[in-house]
C-alpha cells in the first residue's frame, strides 16, 4: 500500500462483514463498517439474525481462515466456553448409508452459540483503530455509475441522509441483499441467479445437558436420506458453552417439524431415522421454547460471470451465495472469502484497473465449492427445482452416495470425504484413482448396528 490512506465501506455487521473489514484493514485500508441495526455489546441476540437460534458450526477450513484474519480468536472462543471437537472422533453420525465410525481426528469443528461467536469476532474486529462502525444506518443505494461505484447513500435512524465516499464498497448484507436492484439503478443488467430450495424448515431448542455430559460429549447428527423420493428429515445435537446442548430438528417440504414443544419431542422420536436424539433430550432440561425458521433456500448470484461489472464494488457472504444451513458452511465460506479478498488486494495492488472483477472472482471460489456440496444433496428433494436433478447431477450423486457408503467402513475414504466437507480441500481429492478404486470395493468393515456412543457416554447422558 502507498502512504495515501485507502478507504472502503463494508455493508453488514455480521460475520462476513466483520471478517471482510478486518481483511481490508490488515492491508492498510481505512474501513467504515455500516450496520442497519444496533449491535449488542456482548454475546446477546442480534436483531435481523433469526437463524442464530439454530445450529451453527465452524468447520476447520473456516476456523483456520478466521484465525489467519484474527490471530488468537480461537483461543478466546475456547476460553469463553466454545468446544473444539475432532472429526470424526467426536461425531456420532447416521449417514444416508449407515452409521459412520469414529475414526481418529482428521479435522475439527468449533462449536458455540452464534451469539458468542459473533460477539468474540466483533470485539476483536472493532478494536482495530482502522475500522469505524456506523450503526442504525440503512443503505439506500450505490453512488456512482455503471462503470465505477464511488460510495453509498445512507439514511440514519433520525432520517438524515448522506453519501459516504469510498474507493471500494463491499456488500455483505446477507440474504436480503439489494445488489440486483442497485445494479439496475446504475443501468446494469441483473446477474444470473440459481436457486435450489428443498423447502427445509428448522425447529431448535436449547437444553441443559445432564451434569456428567456437560463436557466432552460428541456431536450427534441424524442425516436425512435425500434420494428416497420423499421428504428428508434430520436432527443435530451440538454441545455449546455453559454445559448446554443446542438441538435442531429439520425437515424438507412435506416433512417439516412443527414449532411447538410437544411436536418437537414427538418429531425427534417418531420422524427421524433413529430415536437417539429423542433419548438424549429426554434426559436433559429444556431451557428455551422452540425457535422456528423457514428461510433456508440455496441461492447463488453469479456476479463473477457478468459481462459488465463496475469498478470498486464486490459482493460476498450470503449476499453472493446463501446455503441451506444443514451443511454448516456459510460462516466458513465467509471467512475463506475474506482471506481471498485480502490476498487478491495484496497480489494485484490497491487501485489497479479491473481489481473489483478480480476480487469478485476470488470470493466466488470458496462459495462455488460449498454450493456444489449443498445442491448435490438438496436437488433430489421434491420441489427443490422445477425440473429435478439433471443427468449429470444424478451421476455425481450416485458416486457420492457410493463414497458415503464406503466411508462407513473405510477410514481413508472417510478422511477424504471430511477433507471436502470441512472445506480444507477441493472435491478433486474424491476423484483420484485410489478413491475410485476404494469406492468400487466398498467398505472394508461391516456396518454398525447402532449409534457408536461409548458405554461411558451413554452412562453420562443418563441412558445406561
């Protein structure tokens, strides 16, 4: 960077916006972070984030990117009560093709409430003197022309309006992004948009775990079976801070859970492919009512493919690609996109002609990987798309299904699958000759007859 102070405006104060602000500040940019709502001081619910009540995890690929941007943040989260769970060692999972074994650690997840995660990131980001927060301000549109954005138009909570000038504007406003509308106002065509909507609905509740199971308890994950021709139903139990379990039940179109307490328990016992979640929460103390959410469609805006793209403007996070939260990839993709943004600025130089297009292509890469994982499953649910899965999607899904089956009894294949799921490696690792041969052979160990919880875990959970 030169001695001249570079400026940027980042729109949106959630995880994607915070990490993007930090990424830009780390290369010497002075950043104004604009948030529509008032942000809480600590780990408290944030207005405009209803999905925070449901399960969230940070896969190791995202956690490593976040740590690169915010050194020490993982330690701060652990000190505040977040759990670092090795995968697949501390994961009890029922795949569409059977129970996974608990192999030695290949990757990990960071688990805590979304409120704690947001507050920890927010505190570290806003401590950077190069980042200024503007709260309770609505973005009315972009300032500039179809060839170059020069700032944003803001309306404050008292209805005063101003133009905030910047050399780069980043939209990280999430699913409700107005970028297609803003581009139209600048005379630009809209982007190609892809959507796969399985109609999944989420119902979540927090429990106090049995005292003996409040530390060191595994994730329990009952996955749906997407290729049966009917609705998918599943559930996840995540250990979070303060000895609590966050439990989310979900179902696709025609198989949705209800938003009532009584139905929550019965859905877990009667609708899932195994009753282990119902058994576990039956021994726990409920702390909250049921939270319910429906806005979960996979939606991707292909901004990187637009023939005309204005200088000084980038879109990332859920504003670029929003995923079905079942797969837990949104925050990890946001962290990896922020790192990609920083690396591209360092490589090409601030103010270089065409930088915005290069940045847009860079942030699209991690989004593309997660998109392929999500739609590879969701496209098979009834009503997810107008025409159903294509022949190519069916072929890929059949191979992934075979790999999933093989992973239930082959540790090397299980590691390769989690390489991809954790966003640490690309899907190409699943297409090597050794993987193709392993898939043809199938699992090397017999199928498990039930959830691989140890006797000690069952005892601590009150089930023995």
